[in-house]
C-alpha cells in the first residue's frame, strides 16, 4: 500500500502478456486523485528539469514545418548513480530527495558507449493545417519520449523492472491505434512477433510510405482499423491519442472491443494537456471494468502520464 492508501505493484499483480508493472506502479482507484497528482507534479516542473521543457507550447509536435524529419535518439548506459537509485525502495527514494540517506556514488557509465539510432519520417504538414482534426500527419513528442524509454530499457536493461518483458514481447502481437507517421511501428516491429499499425483511412498512405523503410524482415503491417482481426493482440498501444473530449468514448469503445480479457493489455501514453479530458478518459475507462495502473512516475518525465490497463472478465 502507498502512504495515501493506494495499492502498489507486487509480485501477485501482473497484467497479461509481455507487460510488467514497475515497482512504483499504483492502482488507479480514484481518477480525481490521479489527475491531481499528475498536474501538481507538472506545475512544479522548471526549465532546468528537462532540456526540452522550454519548447512546451500546448500541443507538442516535434517539428510540423518539415515534410521529411530526421529523428535521432541517443541511448546512454546508466551511470552508477542511476543504478543505485533504481534499487531504492519508495521510502529510500523519498529520503534521498529530502537530502539524506543515500551516499553519492561516482558517476560513471562502466566504459560502455552510447547508442545512436536515427529514423527518417515523412510528414504531411499541409494536411495538418488543411484537414480539420488531422493531427496524425506529423510526429508528436510523446512518441519520441515513449520510444526512447522502450529502446533504453531494451538496449541497457537495468535492475529495476521496466515496462516490458522483452523475451515475451518477441512472441507478442502488438496493435497500435492512431499510429500516425509510424515511428513506433518502424522502430519497435523488429522486437515483436507481429506489429499492426492502424489509423484512419486518410492517414494510411503516409503510414505505408514510412513503413517501407523498415527492415525487410520486420513483421509489420499497416491498415485502417479492422475489428475483424483473426487473433486478439497481446498489447494495445495508444500513444498521444487522448486530447479531445469527442474522441474519449470512441477510443474506449475500440479498446474494449479489441481487448480479450486475461489476454490483452493496453498501454496508454499521454502528454498532459487538457486536464478535464484525461479525467473523463480515466473515469470511463475504469467504469468499463478495466484494471488501470499508473506506471509513468519513474519512467517518463513530468510532462507525461502513462497507464497500463487490462480486463479480468
């Protein structure tokens, strides 16, 4: 249990499939409390806390002025200090943040070199400005942040539990809703058995163009959303798709229709924009019978929220 009475992840709590709950994960039983925590943390964010904080201006597209975008992701080995923090309990972490309890370790990376990965994506900046409600034709920062997390844990595993069990992930079918420009499909499909990237019909041509640059062996397919899939996916991936109240119910209806109880888990990642929209999303998600866990506190920055959900019945 947490200090406020909420449940924390334990060995007896496990979502289906390849997703794992970090030690800091908490069960969302009261959406109001969850939203209050997220936005209180966001309000304390200072420019010095993040190199890209100063670029936050509401909707967070990466660069909507280019038709071709180079995405560069640098993965760094964890330092000795980071490894030490990753083995702390919640109480030890709070004590350290108050200035005591943990001795400083020499900040070294163990002689390992960083890994730099680059992806070239096509965008449609004209569609973003000319088609009402078209946000998927450009790349958004949330996708980069989430991808960096997944790749960091894939290439430099740490002692703490990450978001995925990568051995199980290699045998999983991942279905992404709102895939947009296809960055996640392009980068993550080599690590799974099957990756299905879906979006609305108007965005499928752009998505297909970007997926063409994936390795020939990558098990990725592109389609307008199809509810008649021959087999239920293990993971539903929803990154930066919760931003407008009119889309909350259709998204949740789709998630519930695609998810098989005790088989499918959903990962939802958001940039913290409209507080009321996220509150409504969490309230309706839980009301549909999903178990929802907040998992972003120690994995993503304060500008983002991340939840894992699944249905027992």
